[in-house]
C-alpha cells in the first residue's frame, strides 16, 4: 500500500458518515410511521438524489447508466429496504450485531474484486468489532426474529458489495455527482416496490416530515458524499470498519436522549469497538 499523507484526515472525514448513520434507528422509531420500510427508504433516497442532480446538472453517460442502477440498488434500494425491515422487526441491539458482519464481508470481496491483500490484523479487528457491538447493544432478553435476521444479513451483504464496487467503479465525475446518480437510481428502484408492496402512507405529521427531511438531507445526501469520497481515498475494509461507530452512536443517543442505562458491559463494548477500529486502520498503514 502506498503512503497516503492525508490518511488520518481522510479517515476522520469518512467517519462522520457512520456517526450520522448511528442516529437512523432513533429517528426511525421516534419520528417515522411504523410499518412502511419501503416508503421510508424511497423518501430518503429519491428527493435527496433529485436535489443533488439539480445542483450538479449532469446525468450518467454510457456504461454509467447501468452501473449507477447497480450501485443504487446495492448501496441504497436493497440495503435500505433490508435495514428498515430489520429495524422494525428486531431490537436495535440484534439488528446492529447482525449488520456488524459487514466489514468481514468487505475484506473477502476486496480480495475478489480488487485483489487487495487479506491482512490478519484486519480480520482480527473485524471479529473484535462484532464482539464489541454485541457487548454494547445485545440484551439477555433480546428476541430473535428469523425474517429480521435474514434482512439484516442481506443488507450487510448488499452494502458490502456496494462498498467494494464503488471503489472499483470510479466515474470521471465529482463525488457529489456520483452520489446524485446513485441516490436517484436507488429511489427510482424503490418507488414501484413501495407502492406495490405496502399500503398508502397516512397523512404525515410534522414529526414524520422532520424525520424524512433529516434522513434524506443529512443521513443520505451529506453522508454519502463523505462516504464515497472516503472510498476513493482509503481501502474499503478500512472504511467498512468505521461502520462500527454507528451502534456506538445509537447506544449513546439512547442513553442521552431516552434515559437508557449504560452498563459496565456496554462500556467494555464501547472500548472494544474503538480499539477494533484503530486496529483496522493500523492494518492499512504501509510497513
């Protein structure tokens, strides 16, 4: 791996995306109507994508049409649909633990598609991160739902493919444009599914509108510009490990905003997650 003099700064900027994504579970359960995962995913992606397209004034050309839809499905349409299904059917701790397998999947896919060396330290960091997330968010009485677990795993695999292919397929445009293409494509794919598979949304409340606006503008448009910027600068496995920050933020938000307790086991999980992220970034540094 070549030396990257801005590696630390790139990691910190990229980390902002999963930090903000960590608020998704709170916003989903506290601000959004329950039972409409496809509608919520569509409303998160499509308006944000169209807004960014209006800013960049550039559409895909040639091969980038179908690649945008493939990436839009992997990073947004399918992933978000599975994320919301998992969030609605599982306790937040179980959903987060299932999704924590993603960095390990990214390591394998990076080897397959990018010929990236598999580093034992990165694998160890991945397993440590899963253990840390489990300590952080799992509770003894957590209920396991088969559909929810399957959705969580499918979402992790989808996002892992999207992460690696977003690094492999780099169009000659800005990250803002790349994000606009994918968000719009993902929203278009979700549109017919939402209206065919779910009942019509009820009249939205002010809280619903606020939640959707936050997830679209901040949780999608802003964060994915930062995320794709990071994927162009650091290894996908290093970026994926930053996803462990999401359950950390979700837990801290529950403690601060909802009055939930913070146990010694959760504090240990918090430290394990941070150490696993440090190990993963350390594994990417040139020897």
